[in-house]
DNA sequence: CGTGCATTTGATAGCTATCAAAGAAGGTGG
DNA sequence: CCACCTTCTTTGATAGCTATCAAATGCACG
C-alpha cells in the first residue's frame, strides 16, 4: 500500500483505522485509533514496524513527509496546521499513557468509551450512541488488556445499566456521569441518570434499539 | 513560576525535569522526563493540571505558545524545528505507551534504563554510566509501578550482574545486550558480557567505582 | 441452515499492589 | 567530626487483580 522506505504523512479522509506497531515477538500493538479528518505521521525511518490498518472502508491520502514538509515551509499556515495536529496527537498519546499507567481495567474501558464518544459518538437523547469499528481484541490490545478482560468489563457495565449493547459494534452510553466516575475522572456523579439510578441493583438493562 | 493561563513553549537549557499532570485524586502522574536541550509544549488551555518540576538545578526559558508561534510563522525553519521536536515527543510518548501497555515490571525497568542510557548515559568501557536525577518514586510513577516494585526489579538486575548501583542515583549498565533482552527488544543476547556471563548464577555483582 | 470466527463465561495461576517494618543515605546542628 | 533525624530505599508477607487456559455461546456470512 504505502511506501515504507521513508517517513509518511497520511491523511485519513474517510473511514476508521488503527495505527499499529509490530513487536519483536511478532505480535502487534495498537498505538491509536484514527477517524475521518485525522492526520497521521509515520516515522518509518526512526521507528520501523509502524503500520496503518483499515477497520472499515477508508479513503486515505499519503505523502512522503520530506517532500510535503519542504513544500509546506513555503506556506507557514500549512506547517502550523500540521504542528497543531501533531500536538493533538501528542496530547492523546499522553492521555493514553496515563490510562495505561495507573488505571484499572474498568477505568481503562470507561475512559476509552468516553474518548470514543468524543470522537465518533452521536447524541441520542441524554445518551450517546457509538458504533465501534474495532473488535474487542483491538480494544484490549490498545488498552493493554486481554480480550477476556475487555469482555468482562463490558458485561459488568451492561449489567449495571451504564451502557447497553447490541451486536458487536453498537454501544449506547446511558450515563456519561457514571462512566466518568468509573473512568476515575471524578468521584461522584452529580445526577445519576434514570438508567443508573434504577438498574444498579436489580433491574435488567434496557433493550437497545438498533436504529433504522 | 510559569504563567499557567495560556499554552506555553518551554525550552530546557540545562538540568533535568519531570513533566507531570495532577490527577483528580490529587496525586500526580509523571508523563515524561526532560533533559538539557529538550523542548516541552504545555497545552494548559486544553489540558489543565500539567506542570514541570525540576529534578535538579535547571535553566529554562518559557514563551507563550501563541506569541512564539505567530513569530515563528515568519521563519518556517523555526516552525519546522518545533514540529520535529513535537514529533520526537510523540514518538517517545508512543514508546512509553507500549511499555505501559504490554510489558512486565522487569521489561519496563530495563526499557527505562536503556532509554535513559540513550539520553544521559556516559560510556565507560563496554558499560554505560548513568546518574539518575529522579527518585525511585518518580521512576515508578512514570512506569506505572509502585516504588517497591521498582526497588525489587533493581535488586534483581543487580543480583544478576546486569547493572551495578552505588548510592541512590548512580547506575552502571554492565550489559546492554542482556538489558535489551530483559526489555523484550530481542530474544537472546548475542554475546553475553563478562558480568552477565559470570554472575548469572552465583557471582556477586562487582563493586562500582563512584568516579571522582 | 451450517460453518467459522468473535465474544462471553468460568476456573485457576501469576504478577504486582498494598501493608508493614527494617535498613541506608544524606543533611543538620551540636 | 560526630550524633541525630528525616527521607528514601530495601525487604518481607499477603491480598487483589488480571492473564491464561478451557469451553460454551452467539453472531455474521455463505
């Protein structure tokens, strides 16, 4: 696909992808997920083994970084935009490092869901609807958890009504406040939503409409 | 110290520092260590709670990012330099995420020591001498480990002759190959050094000269 | 409707955090 | 220069969490 002999600047125009790195043990580690509008810098030269893998149909545009940046220097605003995007990527990477460094499995999953809600969530009343393009394996790989642990955390959140799921990819976040608590972002939800308040002890999770 | 009401660009001219973020539970998380020559971008605006803390006497220069970048746009090569530094920071952050995501305590410590060797190590024969400016607590905090686990891993590496220590801050990496194996970078050391070869089973670690 | 893969669920082992206490290291004041 | 004190580090014992192994269930696709 993309030439791998030099640094690449890739623009993801449409779709969703994962940025991965091949590990010495031949497995792969997910570094980040990317969505429409993202810019991805691939320093093949200083860090071999990087790769972008599509999670669904994508439209991407790639340039050799060297050439692109040389041209961009003629137009500082372009360079500035690339800088801003890189700084955003850095911020996301640091936030991820925090997740991985000192958070439990449930905190990582809750934090992940909130991060996805920010990026690809669609409001649905007081809740947020998510269509996750990545598998449980990818999620676990990205968060430093096994697929089984990811599944158990989803089950727990579902049993407690914080989220609802339908099929493999559709997730509805019923109570962002409670999720933020689970993610360790705050200590107590100020206003428990109807789902959390009711289903914490005994109620079954509400069925989720698959949309039309 | 530095104004915290707007994004800052900080240049560390001399010394060593840690970049931290204050967590909701009032504890702090170490995001990165920085050394002479590093550029650090502090997005106070989009991510409150960041801070730079000196680990030893430092000389630092800080600018409001907005003003600096406006001026830098007039000189593309400057902007380009800042971009390159940011991309380097991104790469380091991603590597750290890998460490935190799927590595054991020993792998994290070994990887950390190799990373420090690259940045502030001084060759000493076939070994590398490190003067660590940060405490065990900072190391653990940075790697997502407790201070006790860090200490246990140091002890193990010391008992096996891979490293020698003297006092709190002086560490000598006796066998980079073995350390790389411990870090999970490769599977077998091609040429075990004198220390590793001899002390793997029974020899005591060699005393380390404190240098004058 | 059957096949294959992803997910879920269950039981157990291993690793690291936590709790507790002893032992160095460095700094201070006598 | 030495005794003391504070802080950091090391060491030990235990509990908790997650990985691992194993098997069942569910979902998508042909």
